[in-house]
């Protein structure tokens, strides 16, 4: 599972998260992200009403030769819905042993959310080396540095409150990638993303 995220973030250390957008707008933003060089696009499905946006995004990804993942996966049912909708990977805001094991058995790369040392240790024990540091703006780059000491194999994706002003700080702290919301298309943020694509992770 970690090999997938390793490959994708080495090409572009950016994740774009498209939450609460219509299916048409989701597809439009997917193309904008791909045009910028972003390889990891996530569509959260915290509610069933978001599933059509995920389905539209995965269809657009297939047509273009890209990949889309599903976020907010916190139950077995959500995981199954995500896979049925064509999600190439899954993301969660928390570390759940059952979801980690289910994703591993299904061969679906999973990015669990972590916010404590216990979360990190649990995710690593489950075979997930790539971890969603959430909420990153509250954890701060110093938290990333602190966790990398006792957990050198952990690779973090800073998510939650990351913007054009602090993205580089998280990468410099040792994150493998940073995640932006739909505001990624704003000129200032898009410029930062363009500069980060190819940035050593």
C-alpha cells in the first residue's frame, strides 16, 4: 500500500481534496488539478450525497488515465461504496484497524489519519507507512519533526488547514506531501502547487 503513495508523491507532493462539490464541478476541478500536475485527487464521501461526485470523478479519471480516491472512509460500508464507485485508494481522518485490514485484503491503498503517537504506531503496525497528519494546522510542522524521531519509517501527508503560506514549512519538516482543498484553484495556491510539483519530498 505504501508503494502506491510513495510513487505518487514522488511525482508530485500534493493531494487535492474536493469536498461538497457537485458532480460537474468535481470533474472540472479534477481536470484543473491534473493539469497542474497533481496525481492524487480525493473526493470525500462522508455522506451518501457525495457518492455521485466520486463516481463522476472516477469516470473522468479513467477516461484520462488518472486516479481518484475516496476520503472520509470510517466504516466498512463506506469502504465498499468507495470501491464500487471506482476509488483507486481510500483516506480516513482516523486510524481504524478494521479499515486498514480490509483495505489491505482488498489490495486498496489506504491513508489513515493520525494525530497522536499511538495513532502513528497503530497505523504502522497495520502496514501503513503513509499517514494523513490531521488536522495539520493544529499539529504544526514541529509535530511532524517530533514524530519522525521515534517513527523514522512514517511518511506524512499534511492535511487540514494547509495553504499557500504554510505548505512549504510542512514539506521542510519532513512531510512527503501536503493536501489542499478546492481552493487549490485560486491563483496564489495554484502557483504554489505548480512550484511544488517535482519538489523533493
